[in-house]
């Protein structure tokens, strides 16, 4: 179905109204204008009669001989030029008229006057004259006279003045009919012209009403597409303007509500994702724990049953069985302890207690305590730093991180190769991050390198996932559970510091960052050195 604009509808509606009004005006004019003009003619005849009667009543207009002042009479008659007047003084037999006495009209009026003077009525047997009485008064009557010989029609007032004079006032109807036709034509031309101009103006004026509605429609369409930023600018001070204000308020409130709903949905989605993640972690945790405990439990159960059944009676075998049971029990104990530590770190139960300590001493102590393990694996550990480096962190947790890195490096390093440890400083002033014994100057990155096999590139990002093992057989061989690097990740995230791993040409490098602490007096000197090196 073809859509019509409201502007077209308003224009067509107004054009229809104007057309109907024009037609109605034309019909009413045709019906009533003739009556109106005839009534005006009648009133003019009566007024003329009254003025003439008043003139002859005024004694000041009389001469001494009883006749009337002709000059004044002519002045009165001249003012009535639109009517033919015939007055007869039956005493002095004088005739006052506006009609040329040599014309047939004068003769006709004279004959009518004689009839009025000497008869009660005009001869009705004259077949050449038709008369139609319009109004009758005690002193006069008004009639329409039609002369068949001349085909002329007249409005006649026939009567007597108060002084007894006969008066005839005549107006030609043909002139009035011509005026009526001319007036109707002019009136219709004016109406049609006005209608055309009005229709053109209506087309443009209709935009005043259609424009705001179009803007409302445009905003409503945008709102239907969930675009609630649309607004109606400068609404008018009327009903449409009031509706525009309500539309603006509705758009604002819907936008505000939708924004709040989106924020609520986002928060809800985060909570759902978090719950799903926790649930997945719980399932994964149970799966990995059950898998990790399955082998040592089976070994403990098997060797315990062997001892109970006295499979081997010799003392050496019994000791071997007992050693296996103790070893597997230690592995399960270590696994449970690591899981508890990881759980505390991840869920914030194990809070980070930061303090200043010397990271160099911590590294040396950890290397010394791992000397026996390195000797058993035929690995050399190299670390040359001797100058103290103060850092700001949880010493116990950082020691656990370094030990995990070091133990992992020893187990994966090739025999008769080396594990190398070194540090790098990134000095800069960090305003606002102050410590009571000094200020944070920048980062210290601790590297642990093992001269062993590279980790496949696709596996590097997975190393810090709980229970993930690249070489499961070798991990089981030295008692690893795949949790150590997960503890590293959780610890460094709790410290909000970087950590990671990457391959090099002949080995693998693990690293983690710490905040460097320096004495307040050393800050300007260290910063100055760093600036000079940068320049």
C-alpha cells in the first residue's frame, strides 16, 4: 500500500475544505444575491419616498404663492439619480421629475400618475403591462412592472405624499440584474483565485505541522533500533512540542535504563563466568589430584600388602618395600602441602607480607641448600653476584618461587652441564611508591637458565597451568607434580609483578621481577647515573 505523507494529507484536507466552502459560497450567492439586491432596491425606493415626503412637509421649502422652491427640489432629485422620480402637485398642476419630458418613460409615468389621481387603481386590463405587487403600505405600494413592448422591467413605488402629491419612484431592474451577474462573476473569480493561492500556501504552511511530526517519526525509528541518543531539538510551545519533550524524556530514561541493564548483565556475566571458571577449576583440580594420588596410593597399597603377606622374607627386601612406601608417602605429603599453599595464594588467604630483604643472600642460600641435588644430577650452578640488592616483597614466598625455578632447572638440565642464575636492574624513580627505609627505584629481574632441552613453543604458555607436565615420565621420575610453576604464577600475580619463560639456543630461561629498594640517600645518585647512561 502506497504511503502518503502527513503533509500531503493536511494539504488535501485543507484543499477539500476550501473547495467545499467555495462551492457553498457560490450556491448561496446565486440563491440569495438576487433577493438581497431586490430588497436593497425596495429599501432605496422607500427611503427616496420618505425623503421626498419630508421635503414637501418642510414649510421652509415653500414659496409665498404656495409652490415649492425648485432649486431645492432639483438638489433633492439630483441626489436620487439612481432612480426615476415623478411627483405631481395636483393643486398647481406642477410636475417635478428626473426624467426627460420628451421620452416615452415620462409619458408612461405621467399616465400612471393620472390614474393614481383620478382612479383607485391602475388599469389592470392593459395587456401590454404586467404587474406583480411586492409590498403594500397605506400611503404607497411597491410593485414590479414588466412592459412587454419594450421588454423592460421596473421596480415601482406608487403612492401619495402627506400633502396629497402623487409620487412615482422607478428603478430599472435590468441594470440591477446586470449588476448581479457582474457581481457573481467577480465574486466567483475572486473565490477561485483565492482558492488556488490558498492551496499553494497550504502546501507550504502544512510543513509547519508536518515537520515536527516527521522529526518525531525519525526519533521513534531510531528508538526502535535501540538508539536512545536521538533527541528532538528545540521543541515548539504546543501539543506537538509537549509530545517532543515526552519523547526526549522517554529516550533519556530508556537509554539510562538500558545502560544500567547492560552494566548489570555484564556484572552478572562476570559472576557467571567466574562461577563457571571456579567450577571448571574444581573439576580439573579433582581430576588432577585423583590422577596424581592414584599412582602413589597404588604403590603404597601394593608394597604394604607385600609386607603383610611376607612375599620376601629377607631383611633387604623388607627395607626396600618400606623405603618405597615412605618415598611415596612423602610425595603425597608434598603434593597435598603444595595444593594447600596454592589454594591459599589463589584465594587470598595467604596474604603477601612485604618487607625489605637482600635477594642476593636468598639466592646464595637456596643454591647452597640445593647443592646435594645438583651434585646428584651432575649439574653445576653458576651465580656470581656478591653485592647486596635490596628488594621489597614477601621473602618466604619469593624463596619458594626461586626454589621452584632452581629445582626445575636442575632436574631438566643435561648431565655435566650448568644452571646459570643472574639478575638485571631497570632503574627509574617511581613517585608515590615509598618505603620507610628507602624508595622503590625500579625492577630487578631474576633469571634462571638451564642448559637442557627446549620446551615446544606451543607448550610455553601452558607451563604455569596446574598439573601440566611437558615430559610426564621424567616429572614422575624425580617426583614432580606439576604444581610448582602454578605456585610461581599465583605468587607473582599476588605481588603484581611479571614472570615467564622463553627458549634460547641451548636451553630454557625462567624469570620473575621484583621491586628494588634503595636507601633514600642513594636515590639521586642512582637516578643521575641512569639519566647519564640514557643520554
